[in-house]
C-alpha cells in the first residue's frame, strides 16, 4: 500500500516537472519562430523540440548515482504533513498527509492513465476501422479516368505502391508503415486536371519518402499519453504544420513556376471534399479558413522557401545541447530517479559493535539492530534518499530520543534513533555515506548506541538483508543498551 502511494506521489511530481520543462522548451521555440523565419517550416527543428520535451523521461529512468546534483527541488507531496513533526503527533500527521495530499496524487495518476488508455483504445479502433474500409475499396485498375488512370497505373508499377480509389469525399492521403497505400477519391480525379493531380500525388509521395507516416503515428501516441501537457501538444501541432510546409517546399523546389497551379489544386481539393464524410485517417493539420489562408500564402510567397544553412543547424545543435544539460541538472529530487531496492547500502556506523540483533527476544520483538560505540561517533546515511523526519521528539515515541528517518524509494525507509545531534533537516536529500548525525544516548537507553531500523512499507525488516553488519555479536563492556 505504501509503495503504491509513493509511486502516485512520484508520478505527480514528475508530471509537474514535465509540464514545466515543456513550457521552457516551448518558450524557446516561440523566440526562434519569431526571429527565425525558416524555423516555421523546418521539420527537424520541431522534431528536436518535441524530443527535448521528452528528455525528463530519459533522465528519470537513469540510476540516481549517474545523475548530477539537482538544482531544482520540488515539494515532496507524500511528506508535506511530516514537515510539521514538531507540532502534530505522528498519527495525525500521517492521516492528514494521506487524506489531503497522497490520495489526491492517486486520483491524478488514475485520471492520467485512464484517459491515456481510453484515447489509445479509440485510436486503435479507428485504425482498425480504416483498415477494414480500405479492404473494401477497389484498386486503381477500376478507375474510369483515361489520362489520369494511365498515370496512376504507371505510378503503381514504378513505385510498387498500392493505390485505391474511393467513392468517399476525402483528400488524397497515404497510410501504412510496412505496405503503404495511396488513397484517392473520385471527386479528386474529377476536380483536378492532370498537372494539378500530379502535383498532389507528388506531395503524398514526398510524405511517403520521408517516412512522415511513421512520425504521424508517433505524434498520435504522444498525444494520447501526454494529453495533460498543453505545451507538448502545441509543439506537436507546430511539428505537423512544419511537415506540411516542408513537403510543399519539396514539391516546388525544382518547379517554382508551378506554385500557383499547386495552390489552385489544393483549393479545388478542399472545396470538393469539405462536405464529405470524415475518415479516421492520420492527418497532419486540420484545414480551417485560417490555416488554409496561411498555407496558400506560404506556397505563393517565395521568401518563405528559404533553406536552412549551416549556421541555422549549428544554432539548433547548441540549443539542443543546452536543453539536454538542463534536463539533467534541473531534474526534480524524486524517488523515481533511484530505487531503494537497487541502490548501494552501507553500515551507518561501520566501526560499531552489534549488541542486539533483529528478531524475537525473551520479552519482546526487537524491530531493528543496536550498534554500540562511543558518544559523538558519526552516523552515516545507509543509502541515497530524502530525509522525511529529523526531530528531537517524534510524536509520542519519546523512547527514541533524537531521530532521523530517510526515504529511499520503493517503500524503503531507514530509521536512526538515540542520536546526540542531527546534521540534516526534513526535506534534505542525502547520499549513502553522508554524515547525518552523531551517536548519543537520548531517549530511553542505558548507554550510547545507535538503534537502526529498515522499514519496507509499514513493516520492519531485518537490516542485515541490506546492510553488512558484524557477523558475530561481540560482548559489550560496561553499559549495554537495552532491547527496544
């Protein structure tokens, strides 16, 4: 139960960081688009921008020991209530944190995953319906057009491309990753002359040659998974617009004198298919009055057909490098970056002697191990993690004295009690081997020692499973700490 709540809180922190990082990337692309005319139609630029937005996903999957120190600390939603440990008793803190914070994170995670799964299901069903419809669509050989039909048959032989002609009103489009199919409506055949039709087909073949159908499928998956990130969705819209614009430029690159013919062909297609039944195909942009006007202007305006030179590419590479470095340096301090089950554990007091082991004793069950050593000896963090509790009195557990609790992820926590002093505060992140305090004899004890526990969820486990302890219990001299 505790590990599930920890996953929910980490997911919430990560989603917040992902949206914030995407907002920073989107802001930089707006500046580039404003002062750099060619960026609007440069497909690779927007593809890199989308990839940069996903960098936190790569960073969060890396082991914490391979990451540089984070410059950004987001609030740990799972332990907001625990920061008030000097004021509220433990039971009240846990109940407050669970009711008002942790369960809110659980609701958010369930909402994100549920909506994503529903959108993916709808996309898969639409794809299946489209495939089924294509199977019932006749091939180009049944087409009645003469010159256009001969052109399509020749194209089908040369490109080894499946071409189908449909009765539905739709713009020409290409679908399929392994076996691509070009779909053309009879309305398009009748609305265009041969020259216009050849330009429109060349546009679709350009999409096919640049693997734009693959990018369209990836963009659709990203929309389903990250529907909650408005900045990433906006960048995907810009990427789709750049795909169409760059494709238009590729068609007219060696035929600038046909720009007006190409624009007229596109208008004729839109007029002929605007009242048609929508098809569940993967489209790059939605044609509205505004988008159509902008696209016509770009086609007819020679100034927008400028190509990217080496300086543009160099500046883009430098920007991507900065974003990659930022993704690593600004990653949030979250348990997602490292898990307690896989991080390295060390003995918190390496030179101490084991005076009481974990397990059942004569009169009670000992929930941890006791490590006896002189007062003031340094106490080390057993593993990487985040300090949950650092206080002189922990709720009603006065017997523990000064205490520190560290969360290591995967539901694992380590507890250090009877301390003489504390060197960390709640919310601090520590690495395994860092000094967090000093051995003392606060609380109910008969001598200086460290009482050390490891909790998995709400259950104490034997620390010897994680930490290398002395193999035999040495006889303690003088004062022995009692069994807790």
